[in-house]
C-alpha cells in the first residue's frame, strides 16, 4: 500500500482552475518550486553573482548533477546520465557510439512507425556516412528475434509507443537483441517519470529521453543521455569544449574527458537545467513503484469508464493495451473525427492532444492527475460525441501544434 499523499503531491503543481489537464505526456505541468527556483536564480544568483556563479553556484556541474537526479528515476547509477542538448542530438551521439562499439556492423534497426525524429536522425546518419557504413531498416516489433537482428549494429525502440501508449518489455527485448550481438538504444521520452524501470538490471546499452513530459522540466527542456559504464570510452561525434578533459586549458587538440562528461558538447543553459533540477525535486521521497501503481490505477479507471459507456463503445475504439504490463501512462482512443473531437474537448476544459491519423491521447501524470479527472474527461467526451458539437466550424481549424 502506497504511503504517498497524492492530494498533497498535486498541490505542488500549478494547475489552472476549471481545466482537466491530461496532456502531461506532451508537456508536464509547472511545479510551484520550479517557479520559485527560477525567480531566485535570476534575481539573486545571476543578478548578484554574475559570471562567478559558474563556480560559486556550481552551474558548471549542472549537466552531471541533473543527470544523477534523472538516474535515480530511471534505474541508473550515478555517473551514467548527462542532461544536455535535446533528445534528437543525444540520439545522434548514441547511434554513432553504437556503430563504433559494433564496428563490424552498419545496420540500424527501428520499429516500423517509430516516433519520426528517431527515424529522421537514423536516416540522416546513414546519408552522412553512406550506405556502405550505415543503413537503416524498419521492422514490426512483434517480429523481433535474434535472427532478424543478426546483422544489426543497434536496435532503436521507444519504451512506450507515442501513439498507442503500449509499453515494451525492456529486459526481454534487450536480452533478445544482445543475444544476436546487437546493441540497444531505448527512447524513454514517454516513460521516464511515469514507469518504474531499471536500466542497470536490464543491461541497457544506451538510452535517450526528454525532461519536459512526465519529468515536468518545462517547454523545450533539455534531453538526457544514458551510457552504460562499459561503453563510456567511445567517442562523442560532436566533440566540444564542455566535453574536454581540461576545458579551461583551451588546448588546440581535443582530449575527451573521462566518463559520461565526454558526451557534453557546448555550453548548456543554466536556466533550463535549473528548472529541470527543481522539477525533479518533486520526485524526492517517492518510489517509482508507487508512481507506477498510481499511473496504472488512473489509466485503468479511465479504461473501465470507457468500457461502461455505451456512447464510447460505439464511437471510440481503445488503442492502448488493457494489460497493465503492456500499458504506459496514457490512454489512446481512435475516433472517426478525432481532430475536431480533441478541439471540442479542449474547449470544454479537458486538455488532450491529437495524433495522426485518428488518435486522441489522454495522458495521465501520476504526480498530479486524479480519478475525478478521468471521470470528467469521460463525461465531456460523451457530451461532445452525443451533441456532435465537434462538427462546429471552429473545431476544424488546425494550429501548428495539435
């Protein structure tokens, strides 16, 4: 039985009155302490310390110290995670590292339907290096076997699928790939902060993720990169002065720093990293097992309400697995008029998002969402569908971000 007071935990976040926020799988809510921390950083540290803050306030160490905060959430050890750049850039670093470790192979295997940026980065690397050194293939995840990975240097997979919310068995898939001599990179964008995982126990090679979803780091917050200690001698394909062994010696020739620090490139944003650090402090004192149990309870409650609704049974198909072991922290429904339905829900105060071609996603953050949120979302969706107000012209207009 969890000892977490989830009502108290919810009170640590800014959540607008009159709205049900179910889009934490896209952008996490603002922790109150993060606002306070940024105000302090700007008005006191930056204003008073100026350039001295790199030393006196240890700004220079933020990519590594924040990395260690993330490590405790994803089942990694200290010194294996660095918080920097973006998920996409860190994926480029990880893919090139895998090609160096698995020098005799050049095939990158991805899931068919992988989150697009992952495919773009992999294809871009192939174009950069040439097909003789690097090529890509997309496969059905259900067809993954040691034989299908026999020529692969690396397998790149999302821990939780961004459309369906399906959760993958990290340990089993990693073991299958490694038995074929294939390394594995896990994309943790939709799982870090909501799923209890253990990268070390699963013998994961590399992982990438972002901090603006379930980790609540803020819009466009930095990504992170996990590199197993056994792989930390590989090269950073984007060497920069922050990854140098003696950065303030300003040497003409690059010499990589030891350990995870070598995967830094340029100077990182102190404001962004400080926001992430403050947001991660919300996890202090929590166990990820309790967080995961809350997530499953919330999504399970939503699914039960969907099952009990005759309106939704006839209008909305469940895309997300019912099985707890295969479900992330979102519930995705397929609807005939998914985009205008999503916009009508948002106008009704239920904040969700839409993904092509016909998916409405209901993301449940275990840190601040409630069973009442699920109930209100179901009621709103039923009303939108029965009234057909999603057919109104204003709900057909698409903004850039959906």
